C-alpha cells in the first residue's frame, strides 16, 4: 500500500536512541537544548523551545501571549482540531473564519476582517499543506486591529519564514509530519521575552531545571506561574537532531514530487483542481487535490485503495464536529464547506519516486472515468 504519509527512520535514529540510553540522562538535557538551537538555525531564528507536541506548543503560545477568558481568536475551520481546541484550553473563544477560496485554502483576510469584534485579540494562522500565508498582509491586518498573530506551522517545518509571520509560531514533529520525533513540537517567537515565558510554562513555571541544579548552576527554584509539563525528552531530541539534518533534502524531494503531481494531474485528470496554483513558499507537507463537483469521493477513495493507494481527507471542517456544532451553532463557511466536500489527499512522502506519482495519477484517472461512465449509464 502506498501510504499518504510515512516517516523515514533508520539506523542513524536507532544509534542516536542507543547513545541516549547509554548516557543515562533521558530527559531535559544537552540534546534537547542542542535540538532547540539546531531547529532555530533551520528556521533562521535565534532560538526555539522544544515541547511534547505542537498542540502543547500552541497552548503555551496562547498562554504566554496572555490570551484567555473573554478573548475571541480568529481561526480557520479547515485545519486539524488541535488548532481550535487550544483556544478553548486557555478559556478563549474560537471564531471560525472561511478560507480565501477552495483553491486557496488559507484563512480569508476579508472574512477575518468581517468577524473582528471589540473582543477579538488574536488570529491563528494555519500553514495549510505547508503553504505560508501572506506575511505582509496579515501583519498589516493584525496591526490595524491590535491583534496578536499565532501561526500553526505544524505542516511547515524547514521552510524559511514559517512561524515568523506573527508573534509566535509552532511546529509539529508528529509521526506523519515532514520530520518526526514520534511525538514532539517546537515554538518560536518574535519577542525573546515571550519565548522565555513559553520555556518557563513548559516546565511547571519553575525558574530552574533539574540539570541546572545538579550541575551546581542553581541551588533551588521558584515558581512564577502555574505552568504545565510539556517537556520534550532526550530520546526524542536525539531522533530530532538526526531528522533535522535530513529535512532540507526531504523537503526538496517533496517539492519535486508535488511539481510532478501537478504536471501529471493536468495531463491525466484535467477536471481535478490542485490548490495553490500560484507559486508560494511551502514545505509541501500534503498533496491535497479537489475532485470535480458531483464526484462521490468515497467511491474514488475505495477505488484507489483497491489499487494499493491510500488517501485521506484534510480536513473535516471543525465547525461540523459534534462538540463545536453544539457549542457554536449556526456557523456557515461556504468556501470551507465546498473545499472539505471535494478535498482528497494523495500520497506524498520522500520515500516515493516518479513512478509512484505516475501510478497514483493513473489510478485516480481510472477511478474518475469509471465514475463518469457510471453516472452516464
Ligand atoms: C499535526 C497538527 C497539529 C498537532 O500536532 P501534534 O504535534 O500532534 O500535537 C496541529 N495543527 C495542525 C495543522 C496539524 O497538522
């Protein structure tokens, strides 16, 4: 089966894990710090804070920026549910915003502007599929309305500029992302004081770490905020350091495969729309396509599966999930709904080659034409 996403793990990761076990220091040590520095360098920023997941990182970013009860946060509905869940975790209210267009599934500036109220305090951008929103336009929007900007860059590790559009950016190293630590994430922030607040809140709000105390650099600790345990451990950081070195090559492969998909789909499946037609910085995290109107997506997915091709949907709109529908009834986002109805995610990962892309596109063309014949009959 050709999978939608697949981690690349091997002997180097095994050796890195064994080295941590041999060393005996398994959490919050030199490797976590080394990984934070190396990841920051990859993103072209001074520093980062490694966390247990992107979800934890998003929660910390909101908390560190002082977003809380009574605040409204603009957020797309076309995203993974963690993006909105964390807004509720800090006691704030998510306000769902439509996408620009089904073929440009990033949060709409116009719809965001229409939904600003006197309670709006932040907007949560999502780098959908790894494509970066327009930094300049969002910064101007945030400035005009006095808003904080937080970027869910879970899809965008390794792209210069990702996570730097606003006040804070958060990356995911979950198993299906562009690089993985199994579970893990990282936070970057424009203001070093915000990043230090994230670092403090990550570890219970404590002012020093066990390592600092054991090494004699600190004798005790104070607690300056009711923080969390959102730490990364040395085993994950060790895997992360190996993966980070490979990330640029993998992202280049993803870019090539995406380009090939675009060409082959235009030839074989001209009625399939591939979003983000205009060039835009991207980590090419997933291969999202839009099926033609009226096509039964499940039947297409079943036909592809029968040919050994896994597919997925990114994403069911958040405002349609039971919890969100009941808590925030009456939300209507026509462009998001159209996008979510037609979107199909095709396999894309660096273990694939040109022949794999070809096989997927031909299988999709067959599935679509047999469905057209079915409709005609
Ligand atoms: C994967 C993902 C997350 C959550 O990342 P975790 O590291 O699993 O917590 C958040 N937002 C988006 C858009 C994601 O794809």
